[in-house]
C-alpha cells in the first residue's frame, strides 16, 4: 500500500535520513524504534510533508500507486486526514483549547466531506462508544484540558478514524502516558486494525508498545534503518549489534541490571562515511569504515552490517 | 534510628471553592545506604511527597525526621540542607544556562560555604570525573550537553555536598533506555561505594527492580503497598499493585497484559480510594479507609485477607 524507496531527507540542509526503504502492506502495523534524535519522527513527518524544513532530497514515497512527491499541495491536503491520518505524541496540545471535542470532530470531518453537524455527532459518538470511551455526552461538550491525557489521546485517535483512513501515522502515541493509559491506547489501536483493517506506522522509543503492536519493526540509528524484520525476529533474534545493545538496555521486571551503551550517537552535521554505529560497537573492525551493506538473515529480515560471520 | 522518617505527612492545596487532598497521610522510613522507590501514576502525589520531604513545599500536617532531627515546622523552607540533595526530571531546566559544567557543580557547594576556593575546584573536578564525564566537558555550557550528560552533571552537583540522601524525582524518565541504563549504573555504584541513600521516584515499575531495595506503591495520595522490591513485583498483594503490574507492556516475552478501567486520583471521600475500580471489594471497603498493616513481611492497605494472587 505504501512503499518507501531509497528515501533521503535533509533538515535545513543537513542530511538526516539516509536511504530509508520499507513497505507497508494492507492491515499491517509497522513499528519504527530508535532513540531520540535518530530521525524517526523526521521520516514519519516527511511522508506527508508535515514539516516544511524537512526536504526530500532523493527517493520516492508511493502511496497506492501515486508518487507523493509529484502531487500538488492541494492534492496532498486531500490525502492528509482523509486517506492518511496522523496522531501526535501530545494529543492535548494538538487540539485547539478554545474548541470543544464536538467541534474538533466536526472540523476534522468537514474538511473532507459534506456532512451535517447532527450526522457527524451520531457517527462520532458511535465511534467513541466502540473505542470504549465512557460518558460520551459529557466528552462531546468538554474542552481538551478538562480531560485526562489518556482520554485525549484516545479521542485524537477516534477523530483520526472519522474519515476511515487507510493508513494512520502515529508519532509516539503513548509516550506521554502512564502505564495504565498506555495499555488502553495500545488496545484501542489493535481494535481499530481488526475492525476497520487500517494500516499503521507507529514511531516509538518504547519497545513494549512496539512489541505489542507491530507486525514488522524497523530499527533506526543515526538516520539509517539498521535492521528490518518481523517483530518476532527483531526482538527475539536480533541481528544488528545496535539492536542487541538496545534490547539489553531495557529495564526488566526480574531485577537484572540493564546495560547502557557507552558514548553518544554522531552529530548529523559530521560527515558520515561507513557504519554510523561503528564507534560504539564492540564488534568493530577495519571493514566497518566502508558502507554497511544489507545482509538478509531470512526472507524479510535484514541488517545493515558488515559482520555477518560474527553474528 | 532511620536516616529519614516521615510520619503522617499530608498536603492539601486549597482553591477558591474546593480543597484538593494531594497527599492524604503517608509514613515511610529510609535506612542508611538504602534505596526506596516511590511508584505510582501521574497525579498520585509522589512528586508532592518528594518536594515536602526536601522542604521545597510546606506540608499541611505531619513530621519529617532526618538524621535524628525534626526538620519541618520552621518558617523557612529549604532547611533540609546539604545532607539532602535533589535531582530533577528535566536536567537542563535545573541549571543556569550561562554556566559551564564546572561552575554548575561548584555552585552546589558554594551556597553552604563548604570549601575554600581552590579546594572547591578540586572537589568539583573530582566528582565530575567520578560521574563519568571527561575533562574536555569542564568548560562546556549546559546547552551543549546531551540529556544523559546533563543528568550526570546534576548528580555531580548533588554529590559535591557529600549528601546522605539524594532524592531523584523521575531522574531518568526523560532519557533514552541506553542512557537511562548508564545513569542506573551510576546510582548503583554510588550506593555501593559511597553508601548514599536514595528516594527514587518513578512511574516505571521495571526500573525499580534494578535500582530499589524496597518500593512503596502510591495511589491517590496514599501508600497502598510497601515492601521488598522483588517480593512486590513478583507477588503483588494489593489489588491496585496487581492492576498496575498487569498493564506493563512486555518488550520481550509473551506475557499477557490487561487493559484497565481506572483513574489515578480520587478526591476526598469515605472508604478505600480504589473502591470504584477494585475487582475484590467487600462490605467494609465503601465505608472505611484501610490502614497500612504488616502482613507476610510487607505493608498492605487492604481489607482482603485471602490469597493475593488469586
């Protein structure tokens, strides 16, 4: 449904994302993980040209047989919100504080279709009941700041679903929430996929969220996708040294001590040649100064690393 | 006597029309060299408790004993002194942006006039090295540091006063996992080598398992369960702790998680705060607040006496 080919993105002239390649199929949830500043949000936002400063240098994004780069601003706006919807990290901040939730729903729908307020209200309330939001009538008249963070996030997702988009882009949808609210949002997103067959791209640094939601996972480091595969493959038999280190750094319930990764990621302004993870990698050798190549570990599981033999 | 003892601490925020009971009376102690984790959801009162303990906020009721002395009650806040230091969630915001790393760390001790000028600089450099920052960082401005490096500087600033207790209010929550793990390593090292005690506030339950000796679970302004970290994480007794643990999303492994219906705060009212959401209510729950009582080696505030894991 959505295919990204050799995508390179720069931000104010500095190259950020390099040669990103992946594909989203119908009904599939893709998870993009990585640490702050690895370019995962930039990648997501540039798919719909949400950020003016992030410029696509080369490569293409193909959504249902249309090259998004060829479309006019007008046509993109038609796709945005209608066929592809976006959910941001802090839902309460992405809503107009002067408008009630009811107005918010109405505005979202009216952008793309002719609909009366009554009809919109009925559809929105049905949807909210389906996503198990209690006390729908009170919510309809409330302002965003009168609701809790978890509730706002679930409403933002419900509003994104109003036009029945084919694809939802979610940028850190659970990161500002407590564990209880996180579980609620994850359950809601799973329900939407089952019920409406919506595909999703979820960006998060929370491995738990990605593990529960995603079918396929892309691991990003310093603007490059370093590993790609099904959720099981990436989490249970990771191939890339960075993925392994990242999984070891997650705190566990069993009292084992999480291991940090020494050093810090390279600055984007530095000239990059070779493997970006090499300076922090324990398996580094001389070949790492060359460009890492894709190595397929199974049909759909690949890593960008030169050390196939040592893995 | 324990290093820190908190007795019957309460905080009410009075508004125009209503009073918010943020902390409804909590008791805990921290022994020397111990790390107590305070966990709970946003709005349950854990930061309010930390701020009252550090005397940044005036309590409504209750007593705080630190190093054998009662430290609350006086007119002045900030009386906890050099022995009790704090590390905040957002490291960059708690520094003066015009200062270099060295100046920031020295500032910590300057207020208490602990050292002479030359000694101060020496000590500061020593601690900056101890927390794992290279010498090239000394003259860097705070804005040039990454989140993890900032947090190390904040810990160095706390350490220069030789504190007996460090209060970490969500000190690792804004950091990436790989950096968070580095800060956790540092905290463990401090506990072992320097015998510093910690009050470690976090909403991340998995993190407590590697940092804390004991944890206290807070809900709606009260401690509902307190005991050994391992015992609580493996066999939670209070229904709220059980619920909280059941909705942690596992990153690796096939554990199931549960989707809860729950709110983290309930205003003043009769009965147990968790009454509305609890799956195991009995007749007493609605009318009386359960006391924190010792049972099987830990403290639990629940009327249910049956098997906890059922």
